[in-house]
C-alpha cells in the first residue's frame, strides 16, 4: 500500500505544480524529475510477464543476446526507427530512442508467472524458437529466471496444465497475492518502475457483462469467485491496483472492460491491448487499406494457418479459438467501411482458420486467398503465403510496449493508450471508433511522440 500511495502522491503533486509552472519558472517539478530518472545509469525497469512461453522467452533471450553482443534489435520501432522533425526539406531525422526519453533495453529486469515450473532456459528450449547456440550464450541469465506461482484455472485454458499454481480461497485473495508479488519484485530488485505484459495462453471466450461494468461489481465478483472473472482479468486488476502499466498481448478479455478502464484512470496507470499484431493480421491491415485506397472491391478473404507450438495446441480448443477468431475477424470492417462503400465491401465473405500441426512448431505458415474485383467488376485474386516465425515477430513488440508504457507512466499519461494500437489486433480505444489501418496507426504513434515533445505533428502537407 505504501507504494501505491507514494506513486499517487508524486503524480498528484506533479499535476498541481504544473499549473504554477509559468508563474514560478524556478520551481522543481516532481514529474520532470521522474521523466529524466531513466537517463540515470542505474535506472531499473522491471518487466513482469504473465506466461513464460515462446513469446516471453524469445523476448527475454533476445534482449540478453542483443545487449551482450551489441546486436541490433530488428523489428523494434523504439530501437531501430527514426522520426522526422520539421519540414521535409529540412531533412531532419532522429532515432526514436534519442528523440524521447525511453529506458534502455540494458536497464530491463525480468520476472514471470507460469503454471509450468520450467526456468526461462528450459522453457525457451521447449518453445524451440531460438537455436542452441543463441540460447547457450545466455544460459546463465535465463536459468536465473524461474516463474512465480501462477493464478491459473483450467476452466479458462483447457488444453494445458501445470503444478506451479497459487492456492487461494477467493479470486480477490489471488489478486492480493499477485499485488504482493509485484511489490516484492519491485522492492527486491530495486526497480524504479515496473510494467506487466500478458503473454499467457489464450483463454476461453468471455462476453463482457454487467459484472465487468463497474469497479464495485467487479470487486464483488472477485470476492465471490464469479466464473465471469478469468485469471487474465485478475492479473490486469492486480497490475493496475499496484500502480504499474499493463498491456495485454493475448486476445483474452482482461483490461478491456469498463471497470478496469476506470480503475486505470483512478490509479493513473497507462494500459493497452489487446492481442499482438504479428503475422497474418499485420499483413491484412497493410493490404486492406491499399485495396480501399484504390477503390478495388472485395468478394472474399479466406485466411488459414498451420502452427505447431503450445499456443497452437491451446487454440485447438474451440473455446480458446473463439477468442482468437473474434480478434482476427474484427479488422476488415473497420478498415473497409462497408457502410460507406456498400457496392465495394457490402457483401464480402471473411473466414479465419487456425490448425494445430505439430511438425511446424513456432514456424507458422499462413495462407490468404483474397478475391477482389476492379473495373467493370472483373474478378482478380491475390495470394499471400507468409512463412513467419510467430515469436520472432512478437518479441520486439513486447520490447516496444515495455519501453513505451514506462515512458507513458513517467509522462503522466494514463487510461487507455490508443496511440499504441499499432501493436494490436484488437486495439483498445476507450469508446472511440477503433482504427485498424496499419499506416494510420503508425502515423498516430509517431505524432503522439511529436506532441509529447512539443513538436508539430506531421501531416505531409509540407
Ligand atoms: N506469437 C505471436 O506472434 C502472438 C501473436 C499474437 C498473440 N499472441 C498471444 O500471446 C500469448 C503467448 O503466446 P506464446 O506463443 O508465447 O504461447 P505459449 O503457449 O508458448 O506460452 C504461453 C504460456 O502462458 C502460460 N500460462 C497460461 N495460463 C497462464 C496463467 N494464467 N498465468 C501465467 N501463465 C500462464 C502457459 O503455461 C505458457 O507457458 C498467446 O495468448 C498468444 O495467442 C502471440
């Protein structure tokens, strides 16, 4: 409780003082002190991962390897991308990590929960994403990361189980145990800030209901062990209650319920989600805006995948698949706007399938058959065959989210961070219409950074 109160007090003081900044320019503002805290060599950013599977271990191992061998962080916008400042002819491009005060990947300290007790090295070996040479180069560091006991319930993830679970009477007790884990980790590892990212298995589909609508109802439901409260929600609640930023990389219903959104505002905690946008949906949100920009019509989009990792095994259960399917299906309508273009997009057939096929491991293969039409309604087809590595695409997204959420918190941003929609299949927007178009999401992210730095947003008019 001391930590929560401490954090609140700092931000509260910051808000009040900011109003007096112009009248008292010499006044020292706590918020600004916090902002630049990460520039200190000894800044420590804790990363608490729900789930220590393929995505989490690829992210952790990749970060260790990159910082040990000074390898580039391929796939990471925060580490590799530049941002243009000023007019086009000024030709001024700055690396994003130099433009905004992000923590450095070297400053990250990791922890995780998982019902399977394997340490990060054993879990990474099982996930089979990185080769032995890479894993052995950071074996010692990975072995030190042992998962804490998880809040896990097979009613929500049927195709998986493990012994490393917390025992609790009520779901509220489970939340209190998680909050204790967070505060202990923060204190023990002397972290200046901590971020939680949900990288756990996809849970069964849950419809948002009145138990999720208001905080008092949600907390009552926690205390009464309501089945409408899933482990993913308990983790999200605990993070927000403990005052740490939270992002949901899985499609499970978690922070995207009104009660937790309002708690995030009350606690001044930035939250984001959900479901990392990595393979097929990434491609979909790139191709669909182009079809629409050229006013080419769509008759159908058939998407299928094979994958053989543990995620695929969990998704072989129809109740977990439904959660994923909802997330994957949602993108086209919002991009194509059939209500505005009924003759082009009013009647297309969209299907998404995921098949568990063990030999493929984490090397997912996706096929898209896109039936389009153009001039005079003449039909054409586009075929996409994406041979990707799921976790290789997801790991840099985890890194970016960790750094941006920590940044957001230090800059006093809280509630739903829809500028981070760029990273998600089903972006949270706090009531605003969802934007799925990859290029708009990208521009919004960069313009948000420009705005925070008091630079002009870029509209490409000049
Ligand atoms: N890899 C990608 O490209 C990608 C893209 C979008 C979303 N996702 C989502 O990210 C999540 C992780 O994917 P993955 O490939 O690492 O899966 P994975 O199966 O390898 O790892 C998930 C881990 O979560 C653990 N887990 C399950 N329930 C838990 C709980 N209640 N508490 C703590 N741990 C729990 C499992 O034991 C497992 O070790 C999945 O929900 C997946 O759908 C992944």
